[in-house]
């Protein structure tokens, strides 16, 4: 019997990580929660989930020395998944509660919806994703319809403005504003929405995204 790959889930104590843990186990991973610095060699995937404030999350990553684990994973080109705030933290800085420096793996900044022409300043609910690189996510025609026609669950007041559009593989909109909802570079993929809370389509997308990293 093949050994299941091991996913390490970074716990920044400001979000519920049970749903992502269950989702990863459902798609075939063993999981381990990471609460402090840990050598990342044994992990096949590192996951940075998050809901909450950018500044608080960065402070927690620094305090617990988990930032070091993340930086090592990114330097060693490990498979890496960011979700919601976890995606935003991978960028250079956020203007939430004053400017805060992020991890800086991706180029670009995190901005507030309230400065733009949007329908919801805090977006909560289902939204569609336009895939700009279908081949990456959709490797079978049988699942194409399922992923292209379904919406995914978002909850956020801030969005990422990419400096490099080559990394954008999914785009969503809020009113007249288009924003990056999926980014990918090397073995790092990140979602602004919650695939683990988006039903069958979300799990399918998550499974395909990680399989094709």
C-alpha cells in the first residue's frame, strides 16, 4: 500500500484549521498541525491557512518562529498551499491596520476593497472564478464543467493586487473590480477563497491543484 503524503498545517491560532485538515485528509493526505518552528524535511506539503488580520498573523508567525519554517519550505521548493489570509501573507505588504511587511514570495500588495468601486466592502459568500490557465487545474474533460460552472466560498475585505500577472491563474470580481483569486508560481499555489468550504467543486479543485504542482 502506498504511503500517504504528509501535509503540515501552520497554526497561527487565529483561525479554525479543522476544515482544511479534514479536506486534506479527504483528498488523500495525512496531516500534522505545526504550532512552532519545525524542520520541514518530512513534509510533502506545507499549508498556510488563515482568516483574520494580516498584522496579527505576521506577528504570530514571527513570535512562534514559524516564519522560519515557511521561508525554508519556499526556499527548498516544497509544495506549498496558501488559503485566504494565507494567500495574502505570501505577498510583500498589506495596508491593513497600517502597512505591514509580508513574506514577500509573490510581488504585489494587499489592498482594502473600500478604496474601489465594489458591490461589497466585506465580501462574504459565493463568487465565480475565471481560470486563466485551465490546463493547470482541469486535466480531465469530465471535471471541466464542474469547475468552470461553479462558484466558490469567499470571505474577505482585502484583496491582492499582483505586480506580476504571470502568476495569476484565477480571477474574480467584486463590482467593477477584478482581483487575483488564485496565484501560482513554481510549487506554490494560493487561493483567496476557501476551497475546503466550497463543497464538491472546492475539493476537486484543491485535489487537482495539489496533484499538478
